């Protein structure tokens, strides 16, 4: 019996990516595709890479259109998910790819998003301690942000293992799809090709409190995060370069052992052999995470670097992985660790 | 019972791509991976995007290594396939992704490749008239060149329908992976990013006689091809812009009808609705071909444009599609029409 | 005594490029910078690469702002130049980088632009026969389109020399800056990176009649043009691949000789030595044109390829070159043939 | 009377860039162009963007070829500059764009470069305290590394002003030209386009001791540097994201004031207005440095970001700027603060 899935916000990048994955998911049948300003348009004109859906028409995002599905994926602007979710009923699995239900602290939400906090749902990063148990059987999932996914997976073994001081410094490069399809001048091809530039510098990026929440939970103490995102001339991918001072007495072997243990049984996280480093191209279009870690004895820092596809593991792949857990399916159903490279 | 497949030349781009597809093929089990200068190296260092094969080691390309498989894919430099194929026996399906067995005319081969002609094998472009019948049950397959794939699928309905004069003008842009992993200065990232440049201008490209062979066969008369390839700043994709003078009395409706008929039942070729044009990003990583055609009344020309992924439909996807036919499997097994975009 | 220059439309790509060149022009002093929707903004926020103008403020495009200059460059949307030019007086040199005054045939204008024809000004492509004489002392200049610049310089020696049949087939790739700073979804970085796509196929591009006008004038007979533009994943550059059937009896030597003669004394057009081909990276940011030509004996065609920077020689550099001629300055003042590569 | 300049290593990226700048330098006449493996080749085939030098021929790098010039620029592999410099005589200005004479500490050199230390020359980063005085009249100049240029200019005001703790964390993205024209698989266009990847992680990059030397000198105490370089999909540019814990009691105003003071009179360093951030595209091909700084109160860190063109200010532009000082010319002769964008 197929799981029937709808996608709200199907014309954007997150919506397109979850459909790309669901089209290859053996247990899922794709139902309604809804949108806002593009409703009524042929889907083939909106997402020309999804040929099997080319003849579909985008419907408006309404309770009627989204009703009657087993799973509804929400790829909506921040602050709009709660109202839609309320209309869907408690027996429908709602997977929110927006930010609305990620943060536990209402004050954090209000400070970074400027609206009332809608609540907190089970967090869709199964690799974090305790996350799988919370997702099993759940009818609500908050998919993590793309940067928090890359950063948490790069750093949590260091904090879970008590290896690092609670002040992390993170510089991450993202492909432009992370900014969505919004028509902004700085996202034009002419502007981004051949250019690297930072944004949200100095603590202002909305993903910062989510990283602090995740790292603090595994560290057992508050972790301060200095986070600088940069826009890179590529469509997809996040490379997160993360570091923190090592706790006294830590050795390179301690660091390696902690990461090897943390990821020994994870289906999607691949700790690279020593001497090799992640590249975003290697995980292009895949749900894999490539991680490497080093101990810089001169600077006394643990340096952990991860590469993910921001749209796959960073958004839609993480959503499908969490859906699989919630529905009791094998966690990797419909997901791949194979990148499309070169 | 799984089909056991080996890949000779597994460390290059064609070899890597066929492995990417075979890893997702439900009927195939991957056997030996062989190479030349990289033999002995960890496969994870050579093809880091193929995580499930990361712990494999590249073997030397020998009859011993390649023996005992049901299918052997050859991704070797031109001129080396015949010797390897001879050693493999007539009961093994040999799929040659090189040029050695594509051309029917020995003089063409000798003029463009400068060595003795090895022969002609059934041609792995199933969409051409008669091609599927020749592939069924065959133990030898010559996979087409990437440009001839894009060009033949753009133009054959025009020639099959008697719409176009036998002088085609073709300008195609390719991603750099079409040139392979060869260490040449003009293929360095610093040289190709931000630059378009032609090569092999004036009839010198080796794919020209293959295009003439394919188009001439469907036209029923010799077709002259003026072919100019250009190198584009992208890793994958071919956009082939093809045109020819329309035969007298031809209308835009005639053109549209011929293409609609030719591709009505093809699983991988998608004739776009009028007003939409192909983009290589839409077929990135997929076996799909996007085609559009127009009739320019002022210039009196039929203009047909196709977009493919040079590594997938243009090489490894075409190889797997043809293998499926040869083995009696459903033609689209393990293949997708869904691109990885944006 | 400095030439005082104003730029209307200074916040766009053409306006920015003409300012980049004028900042290095020893005879020019930069006056008013005007714009429309961005008026009132700091220029440093609009064109952050033009550091010497960072503290300027964009003024509204009015007769007052533009008055009192020796030269006014117009980088305005099509159809707006005539009204502005009328207000400026006959003693001011007006250089229109838009399309309004390029076409001689009013019917062509109306068919392709859908408004009343404003007239025809001396055409700013000095390399064409007779063009320099028309520009000398002129107070009005129509700067050619970027594609007509590339195509006319690739093909005019073939038509001037009577080498080619009057049916040209042209496929050109352009960088995204050719489409301007307009906020359109298909121009987003996520869409253009890694993708080649055609547009305006089948005779619909507005630059087609301009090419026919230029080539017909030198051929002495009407020349039909089949023109297919494609969008390439780079910010700047045009590579124009142009061909036509050779007239009977033409040899490769005839072709080479005609091009060598045509460009022997041109300061900006460089006919490459045999065996080398143009690349857009080589002319990045420069006013140079790189041209190569071949005779394909099998197809019986002359194939001429040019590379320009669409914003420099294709727009603002051509404008400054023509301004120099109009003002009696050395033609290459403030212009360079040196590209910024790699 | 023109300054006559030779370039050893003229076929590489650094050599080509210094020639690009010297061609526009009003006081310089270009003499010998020498190389190693490419000697005897037409320069137009090696550096096709430098049209005025297209007809030159590359000579072998010998004392004869380099003799008789006022200035000799060395763009040689590490370790080869000393032997060449010795042959040139004390009255010739030798500008070494390699690493040989940058480090003051012989042990640092031996540890990172594995050969005997050749010595220390006046350091060509004029913006550092005391650097201009050392360069004036000097006959030897050690041009800084590209990363140390970007990092030192981002951070030195913080250390000169006593604002930051002596532990800097730096993540920098570079264009691929920073790795030179070496034929290495990971530098192929197919590999770098669409990909971000780190290298030399954990303290191993050779530019680390040079950064520590520069920052320690202005801080008056040893500064530890954790440096992670990453390779970005662009040909040129460095974006350096640098941070350090703020000293106790420091405010955002203190930070801003220190940077404003440090760069008030610098011709090439532009401290951006608050709210704007550097982009490498804005300095493409220019000698400008764009710097911005923020104080992250939550993390307690000073975050300073700089953008340079690695080949211009990061190599050849810095070399010409220093040459100007050494020769008593205005420091900005032949150099520009205007980027080629978009």
C-alpha cells in the first residue's frame, strides 16, 4: 500500500528536491503539488528536470488540495507552516522543511525571526543522540536547517566526546540554491559566478541558535558559535569548516577515535580515511555526508570539516530520511549515498 | 540471478559514470574494477563520489581480472578495445564505450583515428530506426559518441521525415568531462571557468563521420555535416544546436508533426511543448534527452536543439540502456529521466 | 581640457562598464551618474567594483542632471533614448548604447521592437567599411548590439571578399551579463551555473535584422541570417560560431587572404595564427576581438569564429572607441587589447 | 627614461599577471620573457590574452637573457630564486614573487619547505607598519604570499590596536589560479566547477608561518594561527574570513575606529561602509583590497573579512606596488582600484 504524499511549495528548490527523491522512493505515490504565485501553471515549466511530473498542474496551497494524503511536506516561507499544519489533522504526517518548529527556545525564535513561536517538533537529524527515538511514529517532523545539518554532523562527535571547548568557530560556504529562487540582485548568475562573498556576519544568521541548540545538547553545557556563512559560485553544496580549542590533554588519536566511533554505523555519514578531505562535488545530489577531522597541535584546535548537498541531506533528503523513520520504513529507502560527479 | 558486471577503465569519467548507474541497477552486481596507471589504488581516492565502492581496490586491466563476468564495460582509450574484447569470449556481453566499433566505413576510421579498423558492432542508440532489433540478444555493443547521440536525436526525425536538405550545420557546447580526465593545460579549471572556446573546427572532429553515418542512414542519401564543437564552463552536458535548409514546401506543422510522431513512445526522449527550450541542467545526471524544434520561415531552415548529459545518455546511460535491451531486461531498468537540478 | 561625460543608466551592467572604461580614459572627466529606480542610493552599493566612485550618489535621469556635459552615454531600456536625446541639444555628443537608432529600416524596427522607429544614427562599429568616416565629428552615435558586433566582425571579410553565399548560420554563446541586471528566474545563479540553454530560436532575436543589415551592406546583396543565441554559464563574453557555404571555386587560401587583408591594420581585431582558436577568457575586460576562420572542404563552408567581451567591445568599449573617433581623439585612447585572464 | 623589466617564469599565471600590469605601466618597457619547459614557443600561444606580446618568443631562463634590465621579476618554483638572483648583480632590482625570501626564521623555512633557507628580503606588503621605509631604494623585494596578503590586511589593525587575543582562526577561499598552471587532477575544470574543498588542513599550509610572522610583529607578541584554505570554483580571488577573541572590554566602536584609522590613507585598501561586505568579484583584476570588520558580542569575537584578487594584489600587483616604492615612483603607478565586474 503506497504512502500518498503531497508537497506544498512544490515550485521552489526544496519542493523540487523532495519531489526528485520521492519519484524514486518505492513506497511513495505523489499526490498534490501546490504553490502560491505559480498556481495554475504547468509543472513542466516550473521544474523542467522532473520529467515524470511535466504534465501536472500546480494547485493553490489549500486544505482541500493537501487533504487526503498520508504525508504532507511543507516547503513554505518561514512562519506559514503552523497554520497549514493545523488544518491537516493529527493523523497526517507533516514534515516541515521550514524553520518554524526547529527551535526549543521561544525567545531565540522571536529574536531571530521576529514573530510568535509556533512550537517545537521532533527534530529530523537522526544522527544526533536520541533523535531517532523521537522520530519513530511521530506525526510531526521539523527538518533541520542546511547549515545546522552540516555543522552539527561535523562537530557533534567532538562535543559528545568531551574533546572541545564550548566555543566553536564556523565558516561555511554554500551553493546559491540555499538562498532559494527569490529574485534578488545578488543572486543573479552574473553576480555570483566568479565571486565569493560573506553575509549575515557577526552572529546574525538565523541558523546560529539552531547550531547552539544542537551542540549544547550533546556537550552538556552551552556552546557559543561564531558562524560566518559565505556564498560560493556553485548551485549546490555546503562545505562547513568548523573548529574549537581542544580540551587539555587531547591527542590526535582521541579525536580520530571519537569520530570513528560516532559514525561507525551511520548509513549516510562517511568519515573519510586520514589524508583525504571532503569535496561538495562528491555528495552532489546524494544524501551522504563526508566528514574529516584533524588536530592542529600548533594552534591547539580540533578542525572538523563536512560536505553535504544543501538540498539533499541539508533539506529534502533529511526530510525523507526522517519520514522513513517516522513511518517505520528502512531509513535509507529511496535515498542514495552516491554523488553525481564530476 | 544477478548479472555480474566488470568495468575496465573504472577510474575515468565514463567508467565512474557507468558504475554510478550500475550501483542503482537492481539486476546488476558489480565485479572487477580495473585500470591502468592507477591500479593498486583505493577506489575511494579515485572516485570519491561512489561511496559504496570506497573500500575497493583498482585491479590492472587483464583477462584474468575481467574474466568470469556476464557483462564487461570497456572505457578504454581509442584502439584498445579490440584486443581486450577478443580475450573475453563470445558468451560475454562486451559493451564498448570507446569509438573502436562505431564506424561502418573502414576508410573513415583510418582517416580520423589513424589505425586499422577493428570492425563494426551493433550500435547502441536504440532510438534510431532498426537499432533495437540489432541490439536484442547481441553480445557486442558499440556505444555511440556523446556528440553523435545528441545530434542524431536532434535531427533524425527531420531526415526520416524527408523535411531537410542533406547539409546539416551543427554547433554544440559540451561540458569539460567530455574531454576526460586527461591532464591538459586547456582543461584546467582556471582556463575553462568563464570561457567558451571552439576546437576541432572545420571538419576535423572524430565524431563527424559518425553523425554522417547516422543521418545518412535515415535520410536515405548522404548527409554532409558541418560540425563545430565548443568547450563550455560546466562539468557535464551537451547542448546541440542543429539546422538544415527545409525541403521545398515544408511547413512548421510538418516539422512539429514529424518530431511528435518520432518520439511519441520513446521512454527517454522528451519533445518539449512549443515555446519551451532545452537546458542541460534539466538532464544533469539523467538519461533523458530534451528536444525542441522550430521552423525559421525567414531563413528557410529547420532548427532542432537537444540537451543531454554527455556522461549519462551520451555515454554510460546509453550503454546501460543498450545492455538492458541486449539482456532482455526492461529498457529503462536502473535508468532515470529525472535530472539533478538546480 | 577634459571631456565631461555623463552616464544615464549608470547602475546597470552597460552603464557600469562604460564608467569602468571612462575612469581610465585620460581625456574624460566623469560628471553626472543617473538612474531610475535606484536614484538616491550610494553608488558604492550599486557598483562596488568602481571604488573611485563609491561616494557618489545616483541622481534621477533628468535633462537637468544630464545637461552641461560634452558627452552623454545612454544605457536605457529600448525606446527611451529618443526622448532623452532630444532634450540634450545638438552640440552634445550623445552615445546611445540601446537599440533605438541602429536599424535603417523602420519596418524592421517596428516588427522586432513593436514601437515607432526613432531614426538612424551613425553606426558605432568602426571596423565596417565606411563607418569611421560617418563617425568623425558626429554628435550622435548608435552603438551596435553585442551579438551584431561579434557576428559582423566574424563574417564581414567573407562577404566583402565575395567568398560566401548569402545565407549565414550563426550560433552564439553569451555570458549572462548580456541579459542585464533584470530580475528574471532563468538568470538566477542557481539556474545558469552548469547549464547551457538557447533562447529566441527561429529568427525571433532582435539582433537578427541588425546582422542582416551589416552583412548585406558589405555583400552588396541581401544576406539571410539564421541566428540562435545561447546562454552560457559565465558572466561575460560572446563566442560567435558563424558559417556560410563558400562560393564556387573558393580555396582555403582565398579565405585566409581575405581575413588577413581586412584586419591587417585594425587596432582591436586580432586574426589568430592558423591552428589557434579564440576563447572568450582571452578578451575578458578588453576591447579586443579574436577572430579565426577555416574552410571546411567536405562541407563546403567558410567557418568564422569570433570572441569578444560583450560588455567591452560588445557595448561600452565600442561606445568609447566610437566616441574617440567622433571627438578626434586617437581611436584607442583609454582602451586596451589586454584581457584579464585566467 | 623607461625602466626596463624582464620576467622569469613568464608563461605561468604570476608571470602573465605581472606582464598584464607592466603593459599598462607608463614607466616600464618590457624586455626579456623567459621560461623553462616552454622556451622557444610563441608567447601568443602561451598567454593569448596578452595581445601586444603575441609575437614574442619565450627565451630560456639564463643569466644572459635576464641581464641588462633594471628590474627582474622572478616567478619561479620555490627554491630557485636565490641562484638566479645571485647572477643578476646588486644594482638590479630583483622582485621575487616566490616564497624564498619571505620568512625571517630559518627553522620555519626548513620545516615548511624542506630546503636550506636562502635569506630574508624587504617584505613587499607596504601597508604593514614600517614596510614602506624598508622598500624605498631597496634592490631586493620578497613579494608576500597571496593568503598572507589577504589575512594580514584583514587582521593587522586588530592586532596593532591591541583589540584581539593572539589566537586567530582563518578560513580562506581561493580561486584555482592560486594553485598555478600545474597539471594536477584535482585542478581540472571538471573537478573544481561546482565544488568547494579544503586542503592543507591542520596547520600544514606553507603560508601559515608567514601569517604568524606578520601578525606577531604588529601584535608585539606571538600570534597563533589556525589556517584552513579551501579551493573555490572560480579562477581568481581570495575571500579571507578571519576572527579572534576580543580582548576584554573591547566594543564594536573600538574595532571600527581601529580599522578606520589604519586604512584612512591607504590607496588600495578600502574599508567598506558598515552593512556592506566584500566580494571577490568587486576586486577582480584590480589591486584593491576590500575589508570589513564586525564585533560579534555573543561569541566575543572580532571578525574581519577581506577580498583580494590573488593574482593582482595577492601577487603581481603587490609586486608592482612595491617596485614603484623601491624605484621612487608614485606608489599607484600602473595600478588600479577598479575591478572588472560583473
